[in-house]
C-alpha cells in the first residue's frame, strides 16, 4: 500500500473539487461566490500541506516525487491558480459567464499541473498533462455563445489530441530504447 503523504495536497484538491461539483449541482450558479471561496481555501490548505515536508520523499513506487524544486513549482502553481480564480471573478460576472464550473475546472487543471511537477516517470507525467489539458479545453471554450471561444476550444482540443498522440508515440520509443519509463534510468541510458 503506497504512502499517500507526499500526494496529500493533490488529494485535498481532488476531494475539494468533487465536493464543489456536488455543491454546485445542488445550489446552482447562485453559489459561485461560495464555491470560489471554498476553492481558494482549498488551494491555501494545499499550499500549507505542501510546505509541511522537507527533503525528498516519493510514493507510488517512486513515480511521484516531492523535493525542493517540486515544492517550489507547486507553490507557484497554487499562487497562479488562486490569482486566476480571484482575478477572473469580476470578468465572469461582467460577461455573464459566472458559472460554478469554471472554478472547478481551474482546480482540476491545478491538480494536473501539480502532478506534472512531481512526475518521476513518463506515465505519471502523461497523466498530469492530460488532467491539466482536459480541464483547460473546456475553459478555452467556456463562453459557449461566442463563436471565437468555441473555435478556440475546438482548435485547442484538436491540437491537444494530436500532440498527445505524438507524446505517447515518443514515450513508447524512449521506453523501447531505454527499457524503462523512469527519468533516472532514462538519464543513465542517455548518458
């Protein structure tokens, strides 16, 4: 059984996102401010949990690593997500786009970005990339009544699908040449 401690900030954000989906489904778009507040609080709690540890810790058979650099990058990601939620709230109200899904999509994208920061193998990196980009496809097309927004979302989706396929093909080639998907083993094989 893996130790979940190193992944606790991501787990907290995932639980918060699932809870906010339920809250939004029950209360509707009228709970947008409450959902924003809870989301920002969850991001702050994740940041506090992130600062708890020191040194290098890993879990999930060394696929998920948290070290000083990962903590720094995750901290920047959390700050950027908090800024995105707070700075977009007035714009969404002005454009009549204030729906609760936006904040949840930002949270899910943040989880993917944080997974990428801690990835220590190609598979966990790919999971982070997909979780981050799938949420952002919807954010790109969030203004459903705007043709440019729909076009941007569709173009981003097609580009993401193409690049995802190429990334998987490249990862399979790297695995074929090195015999491993972990970054340290790939680095040894390249050296």
